[in-house]
C-alpha cells in the first residue's frame, strides 16, 4: 500500500478488488459481473463521480424511479471510459483474483483488463492459473510466480508439522535425513499450493501414526496426485469402507447447506445430534435438552468422528467467543470439487438409503436449533427465518416429508427454550400440534401441501390453550398476518389466498382479536402493510389478492343503519372504497416499471376491474 500511495502522489487512492468464481453466479464469473463489481467499489468510495459516470441512472434516481435497473454492458463500458478519462481526479488500484475462472471466453476478461490499464490513473494486479490465453496475453507484463513466493513458508510449515509430531520428535524411529527427504518430496510436489501441502501433511501423519517405514511413507507421498482436484478424489477413494455411508451423509448435508446459502455454516451440535441418529429421518423428530457438559462431550465426539470419517475435508471450528462451534469445509475448493459434474456419482459418495434427503435433515436440524434457542431474534440470526427457508426447500425436494416435519416445527416453536419438566406439564395434544402445523404451512405459502389437506377439517380441530388469541384466527388470517413466523411484511401468495377462499375461508368471517375488538379477514387485509398508502409491496400479488376477496363477496361499502337487510354492523362499518380506488390508481402508475410485459397487462386489468367494481358500488348505495 505504501508503494501505491507513493504512486498516487497526493491523489485520492481508491482500491477495489474482485474475486472470480467459476461455479458461482453469472455476476461472479463473467466480464459483466467483474466490470459492475469494480464499478460499484469505485462509486461507493467516490460518490461524487456518479452523476458523470452513470448520468442516466442518476437522473432516474433523482426523479424517484423505483427498482433501478443495473447498468447495461454498453453503459458499464462508457462508465469506465469516463473513470479512465484524463480529467478524472484520483488514482485507482484494482486487484482481480482468478482471471482463469471466467465462465466463457477468457479473452473477454483479458480485453477488459487491458482496456483499463491504458489509463494513467489505473494500476491492476491480476492473478491466474497459467492457462495458455492468460500466459500469452500478459507475457510482456511484470509477473510473479506464487510458488516462488510461498516456497519458504511451505518448507517451514512442513517442518513444523512433521518434525513436531511425537513419532519423529520423541521416538525418532526415522532418521533426520529420512524426514528431510519426505519434507523435500512434499514441497516439490506442492508447486506453491498451500492447501495441497496441508492435505499431504495429513496423509503423511497418518503414515507416521501407523509406524510406516521410510519406503512406505515415501510411497504415500508418491501416491498423492499433484492436482488438487485429483487429490480430493484420492482422499475420498481412500475412506475406510465401514465409514463410507457416514462420510457420504456428512459431506452431502454440508454440501447442500453451502449450496442453499441459508446458513453460512452448520451448527456443530445440530450436526452431532443428527449424526448420532444416523441421519434417519424417522428418528429426527425427537428433541431433547442437554446440559453444557453433555454438549461439550458431543462436540468432542463429533470432532473425532469427522477426522476419521471425512479425513479432514470437514473441519470443526471452535469460535474465540462464546458462540456455538460450527462445521464447514476445510477450504472452499472442497466445495468447488464436490460441485463438479458427476462427482456425486463416485461409489464412495453413494448413499444407499432411498429416503435420505439432505434438505429434510437440514430442516430438522434447524427445528432442533429453534427448540434449543433461548435468545432473541436479531438481524444476524433469526432462527424462525432459518427454519422457514429450509422447510420451503423440503416442499420442493421431498414433499412427503412435510407432515411430520411441520409437526416438529410446531413443537419446536411452541416449546423452545423450555425445560423438560415444564414441557411435560403442558404437552400439546397431537390434534393441536397438527393445527399449528397447518397454520405454519399457510404462513410459509406451502401451497402444494395445503392443497392436499382439508381446510374444513382444520376448522373442526380443537383450539390451543397455549397460543392465546391465535387459536381463534382462520387460516386466511395466518396467510395475511403470519403471526407464528413473525413475517408479516413478506409477500402473500395469491395462489394460497385463492385456495383458502375457495375452500370456505370467507373474507367477511368475523375474527376476535383482543378483548371485544372484532375484525373480518377483509379488514385485516385492507389494514395490512400491503395496502398502506405508501406501500408498493408485490403489486401484482396484492392486486390479485384484493380482487379474489372482492369476487368472494368482501364488503367494502360503509354500513347503512337504515338498511334492514344490511349485514351486522361490525362487518360493514368500515368503508374501503376510497382506499381501493387510491391503491388501484397507485398500482396502475407503477405497472410500467414491471419488467415482464404480461405482468404489466395483468396488473392493469386487475386495477381496472377494482376501479369498475368500486364505481359500480356507488350506484347500488348512495
């Protein structure tokens, strides 16, 4: 940084970096993603440049356009031309890691990088594996070889690990020359890749602990493939046969968890709990409390079993603070290797149990974590949201697992943080558990599951003595307010609302809230966040839901006390004609911003139908 500051010579130095990832999203492995990523960092640190660099977007933002579109490829190119212009003040340093990770023609990325370095304001440091296109393109530029820079560090690491092991440091059954030859063999094959060294040292330690002689140890090192991907395959193929099923399950669950990106890492205790039960879905609904000492014992057992079952590919991570330990891949490249097509077809990764489903296991683990959770939800960790997201994935992968899973979710939500003694005193009857499970299914918009259930049978189930006023709410209320999952602001599903209305959940059904306060489902909807004056939340869905309710007979005309045929006063005391008219006009104004032309047309049609219905109501009642 000192050299960069010297080069900037008093100008403001802006540093931006971008990591290209081949198996990531298109934004992570394309030239467009690279350009937009760097541009974002530049403008974030130099907001005064925005009007000049992206004038069209700036103008749209000034006039209040909602949901600004990302710059096009042409706009991004022009933006960088303006950043590179001689009149631009400042100095820019870009660090681009993994140019070889482009998904497509590498020459596009190379061309973009070369276009930037023509400016005197910009310096770039690029890293890449030595693929032909990159070597040819940058052969005239100053370069460093990673293996030259890391050679001494690698040698130090190998010596520290191997020579510090008791079998070499204390017992000395190997001569110093033998150990040095092994160290040299590993360093030579590593070719600068530190991760390869870590894995190779682990393989060598296994040999030392087996009291292999020099020839056997050197054979172990010789058998290690020089390429990282081949080394992973070598490790997997070397798993002990008796542990293959356990290893495959552990790796699959951790892989799917990383793939879903719901939780960054897996809780060590949740994984230990599932692993002890062999990840058998039929056994995962039994939630029990454990003391702190019991948890520590399970952590210790899991850490040892990960070493023996997964040979270091999964690691136990102990935090410095009081946070719960977690499990993750030893390095991101393990996940990348498992993402390669056909890797999961390897014999050593086959799981023989047909009912095994990683999504379901993760959902049960998250339910168990919710059951144990005694803290408060916050922005960093919302266990309810975590469970909800996993359960939605189960509807996609294994819907047949939902009934028991939702019952477990209901149990965890009802009794979370309670002691065993308190839980047994107030254990919820099975029928009430099913009712809570149905409410959760509606709140999570599990439409396929809800359609397979009987809404009328739900209404016949007994009320819960634990859920307060919620026991008197209809499924339609839960679809709007989501009181159990606390996600009222989430978009509502028009498909779910339509199904519930057709199944007998009427919009004018009376609901007792607190005390004598009574509302209808229609009142609840019209007073929800989705229908507020300044709200533009999922306009197409909101318009569809509004019209579904109106078609089902929702009363939106004020109560006329002189009309002997009027419905009971509390149902019609609130007139919603003005609000309906205002919302329909607001949605109409918003419709051109929808990207899909079909959705624009649908929204306009719904808004016009709402306006026509409101206008017609004035003719019926002055």
